[in-house]
């Protein structure tokens, strides 16, 4: 037993009286873990840098030679989300997968036996971090697009206004992309909680994201193709980035984000249920 | 105690090769006793087959509500071909030659009106003067008037100069430049048994050899004469999420030929005109054709193409590699197992025992690479051997047309896919040894292999950028699945989604091998230097 001055006080501190107080403690503990885990800050910075860099590169590689070139400037600027989401998924997977690989999870659950509270605290923190990093990444991408795209034919003469958040559809694409990243993080957290292994979890998440569009690209039946795009978490979720040609989309932008939200909720519920039922 | 002392003695007396054999056995024992890895490999094989079958089940083609009857001609090499042209011909015996001078090649293209192409109504409504780059006209020796029969032809083309082409897939360049009345082209084909030799000339006196074609089983009497044809015009109008959409229509080419002479022809032979191919059942829309003779001058008009049939455009065909789309899912599972094969040792601390038992760390990594590569190859081979025949059965049952491939190509598709997964597993192992953290290693490898492919299929980046990505990234290896070659003499939208890759099959595979070798080399270097 430790005789450090602080120890007796900590031991005699009463158990949290309410669920809210329990969540507050859990949040504090999880925040400390997440903050001090190696890699979290670096990965989030990488997510921002990759998103902006890929978006800028896509903008620099795209040309709009004439009016009606069929390009969507907001979507082009936000291409980087395709890569950024992967880094966000890794952060979310490691938030719980790291504990399983080091055995820390047993300590965590011994200290906080309410497993739903632990998962909720992790979900809140991962969402918050992703929203913050995602907002920086999306704003950076749009700023890069605003600077780069007019030089590549996206001019007023061709029917394009400069990218601006004051424009309704652009605001929807920007805010939606940030929410998209947060939902991808929750999906990844749920998957990692369910399978208890970082490598397997990230494999499952990337499979879910990538396989739907790849299979849809091969299937020749347009009806099946459309359905695959409607149910795939990435294909449906990224509908939110569209600012032009909304009629031809398989789903409306917000409905698409709703599909991804359903995937995230499903993964979290599965993970939470398994966390409750199984040994750690 | 006796066994304990005997074991090191025995090991010490063994040669280096025996010790590497022990290492292989040790790594194989590790692999097969970890239940999760064995399950992971089984899952990889299973999803490869299942997703391939699901995607085949989701591909239907129907014609007017009923099953389709595909009557694509097949060329001498077993490939699907387009064989539609206007043929003015006479019989030719086993030895002889045909010569002609081409003084003009003109054409008609569909008129694009606001992105839409007007085709149809009258025989030539909605057409304006213009020439397709691969419009062709000239002289041809063909086994028979049956579509898909063997042939050799000397021709002038819209924008690729004079050429000799034979048996649909072969193409040799002759004199460059366009043909005009001031600068005509003389063409000659001589036949000696199964050998046909092509010559061209600018003045009819100085002839240069273009190429020699050997056409086995040409038969004693063949048809020789003049031809004209012009492939469909395609224009890309929009790039959507899942492919390039375009419009197009049939085109016409008209050639004027004179100084026509046929040696070795049967004396009673007379010129007759035949429309080869065409009609409503043809794969490519054909405008028809005709010929007109005034003295020694022939005017021949034709539409269609004499070329291998390639996927893409408006064709309803599926390529055989579509049955292996599940390999993407298999690849993800294989990468997870390959990474964990080394990162799990770091996580559990087993790596210290491993390195204490066999201090040659480079050999340990090599043994691991061989074991994971071999296991993956066998699992993926079983999956591909099951998925390809089952998938093609389902595809055909759903009314789809499958492009025919040679048995050798099918073997390359199946074995190449298995080899690609095996090398991907080795790459995953190497990246796992480099990073020692499984989640990041798995992500790096999957993103490097799958994301470039996805970007190309969904046309996220402009065409040039994604082609370079498919040349340089490890994703280049998917070219091993290409079943229909790229033919430079066929103008076609080459897209990854249509099964057309910028690199040749083995060159693309070599790119992945180079990545894996580089990563493994770096991993050996670092693992030797670092503490375990």
C-alpha cells in the first residue's frame, strides 16, 4: 500500500453518486489516456495534413476548360477526405484497440466497472477530437481550393463562384464532411470494441469502406449498382460532398449521411453489447 | 538432461541450410498453431469466392425481356473480334498477288449537337465530313467471307499512315502520312501458300516490304479484293462516380482505288461486292456499305472495323477478371494476417525468444516471408480456382457475354491473382516489421494497394493522374488480372474499371514485387540494428 499523501484521500473518495458524475470521471480518465498515448496527436495532425495536401493536389490536377465541364469544385477540394478518413479510423481503432493489445483494458474495467460508461466516454472524446481535426482539415481544403481552382478554369465565366461557406451547398458539403469523419471514427471505435484487435478492426473498417464501390464498379446491373452505392458507408456518406447534380445521386446528401450514421450506431451497439457480455 | 544436451550438439553440427529448414519449420508451427491466423486465411479464401459470386449474381443482361444471343465472331487466335466491312472480292488461288493504288480516303462522322450525337433517321442524316483516325481501306486477302476468318490486309488509315494488319491482332506500320490525289499510296499483297507478304510504295515502282504474315490453314482458294471500313466514333462526355459515360455513333469511310490488278485469280472470276457483318445483330453499329466501278476506278464505302473486340464503350460484355473482384476482400484479410504474423510477436514479446533462439535476424524474416507467402499463395489459389469457373457460370447464366480468353490467359489470371495476394502478404509482413504497430501497418498496406485502384475505378482524379498512380503504386499489380490486351490499333477508352491497365500484366506485378522487396530489405536492415 502506498503511503503517498494523496493516496488515502483517493481511496476514501466516495463512488460517483450519479451516472453523470461517473461519465465525468470516465471522460477525465479517457482524456488522460488518449492525450498521453503515443501517436494520437501525430495521427490527427497527419489526418489534417493528408486531407489538405490531397485536396490541393486534386485541385491542381483538375481542369475545367469550358462552361458545363461537369466538375463539382467543392467535391474536388474535399477529395482529401478519402485519405484523411483512414487516419481518423486508425485513431479511433487505437483508442480501444491499444488497450486490448497492452492489457490496459483490464485495469480500465476494474477501475470503471460500468462498461457502457467507458465506451461512451471514449466515443465522446474520439468524436470531439475528430470534429476538431476534421474542421481544420475541411477549412484548409476549402481554402486551398479557393486559391487553386480559379486558376484552373473554375471561374465566374465558366459559371463557378469562388468557394465560400456563405454558399448553402458548400456549407453543407463542408459541415457534412466534418460530420462524416466523426461518424467514420465512431464506426471504427465500434468495430474495434467488437473484435478487440486493432489490426482486424482496421481491416474490417477499410473493407466496409472500399468494397462497396469496388463491387459496384464491376456489377453490370444498374439497379444493383445503385443499391450498393446506397448502402455502402463510404459511397452513401460522401454524397454529402455533392453541390451539383443532386438529382442524379443515388441518395440525397443528408440521407446518405444518415446511412453512415446507421452503420456507426450499429457498430457501436454491437461493440457495446459485446463489451458488456464478454470478458475483457 | 540427455535430450537437453543432445539437442544443441545436433543443431551445432548441422549445416546452414538445415538451420534455415528448422527456421521454416518453426515459423510454420507458429502460423498453424495460432487459430486466428488460420481462420483469417480461410476467411480470405471464402470472401474471395463469395464476393465474386455475389457480384456475378448482381450482373444481369437481358435483351427485349428475354435472354440474349451473342453472336460475336471469334478470330483465329480465339479472341472476340469485330469483323464488319465492305468487301469487293474475287477468288484467288494458292499463289498470286493483288495490287491497287489508293488516291483518296474520306469519311463521314456523326454530328454532335449539344453533347448528343444525332444518329439514325436516314442513311446519312446527322453526319458531317470527317475521318476517324482508324478508318481503313485498301486490299485484303481473306480465307472466306465468314466473319472471324483469317486475313491479311494492306491499308491506308485515317491518321496512322499505311499499315499492314493481319489476323485481327497484328499491326505493322508502313509509309507514314495521309493519302491524297497528289500523294497516292500503292499497296500490294503477294500470297505463297500460307504466307502473305505486304508491300507499299509511293510511286508504284519502288516497293518496300512492310511485313510477312503466316496464316495457317488459309485454304487453296481464298477471297482477295478491296475493302473499306470505319470504326464507331466515341466521345467522352462526363466522368461520373462509376465510370466514363460517352456518346458516339457509326462512321463511314470512302476510298477511291485504281490500277487494281489480281494475278493468280481464276479466269472466270468477276468482282462482287459483299457486306461483311453489319445488320441489327452486330456488336458495333454499322451504316452499311456499297461500291461503284467506273472503268478501272473503284469507289468503296464501308463502316465497322476489322479488329479485336475490346471491352468498354457500349459493349455488354464482361471480362473474366470480374469473377475475381472478391480478391479485394481476400487481400484485406491476407494483409491483416501477414502484418500480425510479425507484430503479434512484438506485442507478446515472443520476438525476443525467437531472436534468442535464432540470432540471424535476416533469416528469421526470410523464413517468415516464405511461410506467409506460401500459405497465402495456396489459400488464394484454391479460392481463385473455385471463383473463376463458378463466377463465369453464374455470369453466363444471367445472360451476360463473357469475352473469350485463351487457357494460358486464364491460368495467368488465376495463378497471378494468387501470387499477387502472396506478395501483398509479404509486403504486409515487411511493413509490420518496420512499424511494429499492427493498426498503422495494416492501414498503410491496404491503402497503398486498394486506394489507387478505387480512385481509378471511381474517376476521382483526372485521367492522367490516376494512370500514373496505377503505374507507380503497389496497386499496379492488379494489371495481372487484365484478360483482354490493350491494342494500340483500336481506339478505346482504357479505364481500370473496364479491365484495362496502363502497365503490362507482368510489369505491373513486378512493381508490387519491387515494393515488397524494398520493404523487406529495409525491414531486415532495421531489425538487425534495432533492439527487439
